[in-house]
C-alpha cells in the first residue's frame, strides 16, 4: 500500500472511531440523564429527552404516544410518587442517526399518599434518533423481570 494512502486510511479510521465514541457518550448521557431527571421529578428535563412523536410502551395499559400524552403520564407519576432509580446499560447499537440500547432499570418507587414502596427491576429497550445534532428518545419499552 502507498504510504500516503495508508496515512489517509489511518486518519479516516481514527475519525470514525472518534465519532462513534462521541455518539456512544451522547447516547449514554441521554439514557442516564432521563433517569436522573426522573429521580428529581424534573418534568421539563424529562421531556427534553423525548422526540415530540415519541412512544412509550408500558408492560400494561395503553401505549402512550406523543409529547402531550407523555407529559400527562409523567405529571401523574411525579404528583403521586418519588422515584429512586438507577440504570444499567447492557448494550448499545449506534448508527449515523439512530441508536438502540437495552438493559436494566432498578430501584424503588415510593407512593406519596401512603409511603408504600414498590421495588423496580425492569428490562428496557430504548430507541433514539439524532435530530438537529441532539439524541432524542423515540420509543421506550419496559417490562418487569
């Protein structure tokens, strides 16, 4: 191989690995950031992680589609409970403008009305897309283990 071509391929490979690393970090920040915002009951921050057409698919009940329905869902959750959650990211698949991650959410939810506690041990799958340079959640599905 010619020395100039070899150097060019090395630069391109390094550039691609840097972009992947940056995308990996950005996607992880979204996945970890939404859990932090959940724990702080910060509805504005929570909603900032979702695409306006996002869809939540809970283990029971109807699908929650669109920004308005997602807002209503979180208002109900935050008004009635305190979340103490942590996320484990088992795998990430990232392409140019789409990503998917899955793993485990653990912790507890305390009902504000009576202090009862429900343990959380859920498997999740999250799809994201890059829109205007920002990663946004487009679909979130979870199910208790």
